[in-house]
């Protein structure tokens, strides 16, 4: 699974994953965009879809409308899941107020994570 939010960091993570693990690109791949509702458009869906279909042999792209952690945890119960995500910088104040998406995936849901930093 690839967590895609339209940021440069998420695109960079996808590219690095393909570069480092080309053999895994033949596995079923799901690119998900977290959104409040299904009416929210996936950022740059056309170019991302085109790129993804060139690099992954079995890929789907779609929005997810509920908590990202819950979604990844529910999917991981059905099969082995590796989540690809870009890193992000936040201020110390922001880190106090809200936990990191990546930390939640690892600590709360015990998911495998591939994360990159630009």
C-alpha cells in the first residue's frame, strides 16, 4: 500500500520504493488517498496513475474516507501489508498536539513501514 497525499514527499517515497525494490512492483499495489469524503479529488491523479501503471503491474488508486490508521490496520488483518509513505516535517508544537501518521502505523497498528526523507 502506498499512502499518497499529493505531497512531494509521498511521490518521492513511491519513486524510491520502485528504485530500491523493483521485484516487489509485481505484487498487488494499492495507492490510497485519505479524504474526508469521496467527493475530494485525488491530487494529480492522472499523472500519478500513468506513472504507477508504468512501474507496478497490478495497481489501483482510490480515495479512503475514514481514519488512515483504521484503514491500514483493517487491511493488514486480511494480508501482509507494507505501507510506503513519505516523511514530513512538523514543528515541535505540532508534534505535541498531534501524533505522527507514521508513528501510529508502527506503534498502534504494528504495520511494516517504508518511509523516506527528501
